[in-house]
C-alpha cells in the first residue's frame, strides 16, 4: 500500500469511527481495505459474504466519510476481496458531474420524508423545514444542537436536498467543522486563501455540521468569523449543528458564540419511546427486513434509549445475529442479543450518569476515582478506564468531549480510541463481556458490585 493511500484510508477510518458506534464498526467496517485511489475515486475491498450488505447499508455513510477527506466530488467503489478494479474511462461520472454543477450536497437518502418526528425533535424539524423552504427569510442563522446520533446531520442533509429540489441553481455547500479546518489549513500551506474564500463565500447557503470542532483553533475561528459575517451580511443562509448549545462552547471566541445565538437555537433530545418505535419501523420497511413478530421492534426500542445511531446499530446487531444463526427475528432473540450491552432501565429510576458508571467501575475493579481518571497506563487501570468510557458512550448518550472532560480532561479522539479498544476486546474476550454484564447489572440494581476479575492486559 502506498503511503498516500495509507494516509487517506487512515483519515477515512477516523471519519467512519465518528459516525457509527464501536460495535457496528467492528462488525462491518473494520475489515474494509483500500485498493487504490484514482483522483477523487477511492476503491475498497470487502469480504465476499458481506460486500453487498455493506454497500447497501453503509454505502452512503462511507461515501460521506470519503468526501470529507477527498473533497465533495469524491466517489467510492466497493469490490469483493481479490476482485480487480475496472479500468477508469475518461470523463467524469454522472454523479461527479452533477456534484460539480450543483455544489456539494448532503446524503440524498436523508430527506425530511425519512425523518421521524417526535416531541424530542419537533422544533428542530420545523425550523429546518422552514429554512429549506424559505432560506434567509426566517431563521438566520439556524443552530441545531444535541448529543451525537439524534438526527442533526439528517436535518442538515434534508435541508440541502430540499433546497436543490426547489431551485437547482442555488449554490449550496455542506461541510463539517473539521473539513472547513482542513481545507483552510491546506489553503494556507498552498497560498490559495483567495480561492478558499471564494468557495465558502460566493454561495447562497452554507451548512456546517459539528461546528464545535472549531474550538481552540484560533486562525480557523478567525476565518470562519469573517466567512460567517460575509454570508450573513449578504443575506445568505447559514445553518450550523453542534453537540452543545452555543453557551456551552466555552473554548470558542465570544464574538462567534454571540453570532450563533443571534438566530434560532433549536435543540434535539434523545428519542422517546414512540419516536424510537417510529424510527425502527421506518428502517425495517426501508431495508426490507423480515420480522418473525412485531414485538421484536418493541424489544429493541425498550432496550436502547440513548440515540438514533445506537438504536440503528442495535437493529443491525439483531438482524445480523438472526441471519448468521438462522433463528427467526423475535422479541426473545432481540432481548437475548441486546440484554448485556443495552440493559433496560426501570422508568422509576433516574437515568445512569457518567459518574454512576465511574463509581461502579471503581468498585468492580478495586480502583479509586482518582486512579480511574489519572494518566496511569498500567493494565489494572487502563482497561477499566476504557470500559468505563465505552459504557459512558453507550448508556448515557453523552458526547465524546463531555465524556473526555469527566475522565481527566481527555480530548474526544482519546475517548474514541478507548471506545474502539473496548469494543474490540468485548468482541473477542469472554471475561471482558462478563465484566460488562456485572457493571450493567450493578447499574440496574443501583447496588455495589464485588469480586474484581483478574488483571488482564489492556
């Protein structure tokens, strides 16, 4: 593998890990391999038994991740392992030509029709729809905030798709805080800042996902501040999403926070039970999943409460288990598959917090709270810390930065790495899975756990 291809694939993997939970990544995406990169086309290979499922279920997600790395006109081809890539003919593909004419768009499958409305997201949905139908006339800027996996990116893509459907001549740019930063730094290095400014200012609508990524990046914040002003003062629409409301972006310059708050701030909460059921029914219908009994959906919705991404990941887990074992997809099977990782919570009990998980982890492994959040890398500390971060992400719906802050001020990439390591270990090690079951049982019962397992290497 060339150094260029290795570097590109490493960056794409990082994007994929941010977009799916650890279990989904380990089960379906970890075995993808880069074959070659030709301009803006990345060719990947997948195991023969999984290629069609990966392409159908994760194709657009992979493509969106590649677009962040290779640019808005990038395309992806997924082959079976050992299959030679077809020769590339001259000229742009229809998709690339369309993208060049329209500008970068969101995921075409993420539309308002596919968005399930509930009490948790009604305001954000209504505001997004209004902006898509009347850009720059209602809420400008529109700032959508909420924990990871609750539908912010879906609404951003839905806005882009409806804008272009109404007026194909609109110049719409969809990006992320990270992509904006990378493009700006690249422009500085290549002395092409004027071209960069034209790409982001000579447009009608700017949609930025995960704007919190701009925190602590002084030069990028400065550039985004002027970009925002140029668009807003020129009557162009700006829509932003973040895992926190503007007031909680404390590392961001005050002048940016003030501009973010000048429009409408609409938050999205984790989905309630009726919304979760609606999401699962729509996904089952869309993917043509055969259920042995309708109660299977209810079992999944009752077990997974944190966010939409985890909910869909749980559905994938149950469907895959049913397919691999040949067992019908029933409520009993769903409870069996999800019981240990997504334990049901008694409605009368308060929701689990990161502090609860830390306390239960310390009790189980015989650690002090200071040890758990310390920088120590000894196996007796590192593994419990990774496990606690993993469960914090799975059971609380907290953002990666929020988890990092409660684990000694670690950044989100460290938390993501810990979650990935824990997911891999849980997939391969029975003792580790038993530790999770003990922790989940303790959190359900609100009682201490005992009997720390023997130390194992992290």
